[in-house]
């Protein structure tokens, strides 16, 4: 578990995290002490824990109760998954276009380069490859003006033209 936790950076928003460490009290009785995990040193497999008085100490990750290490690892995975699902920032140097290409002349998995080459050739082949904005495509679909019985759709990002 410690190896997994140290194998990648802890995502933003996971720390600080509540953990418990098994310690021995003055009478020699094992007790669990609540700490806040502040940071992790992945190389040394140590961490900084803060107690309720805000005093910070360095501990080995192995000192933390395994259930709490599992909770941290689970939280890391959830945060990473959420970040992967988020939409990436749009590239301001590129534009997204919808290319409509006919069943009669293309296969569904035709490479982008062949679709673009056919469009740029501006040939008189019928039916032709058409380039439109995503909004225009949505308008056609919503108005029942898109012929999905004869055309495939491919979204391709292209450099912006000024």
C-alpha cells in the first residue's frame, strides 16, 4: 500500500487528511492518536503529521494505521479520476470542425488525413466532404436537416485561420 501511495504525486485537494497512528500511552497501553497528514515524502516514505496542537512531526508512512492509508489511496484515485474526466482547456490556437463524409466514398474509420485531403481537393465528386462548425451541425440535426443515412461525422481540430 505504501508503495502505491508513493508511486505518484498526491493530487491537489487530498491533503491534509485525517489519519490515526498507533502509539503507546504513559501506562504502556496501545492507543490511536489522531493526526492530520500534511505532506508525504515519496522518496523516503515518510510524512509530516500535525497533531491537534498544530505541532508537526515526521513519521514513517508505515506508522499510520493501514485503514487510513487505504482511505488516502482511495481518495487519491477518486480525485485523479475526476480530473481525468474534466474537459481539457480549449486550445486557443485550434478550432473544432465537423466534417461530413459520405458512406459511398469512405469507410467509417477513414483516417483524418484522407478526409482533409478530399475536402481540400475541392473536387466535384458527389457526394462531397463538407466542413461545418459544431453549432451548424447541431442546428441541422435539431432541425432534421442532417442526412445520417448517407454521411459519417468526424470532429477534427485544425489550426485557427485568421
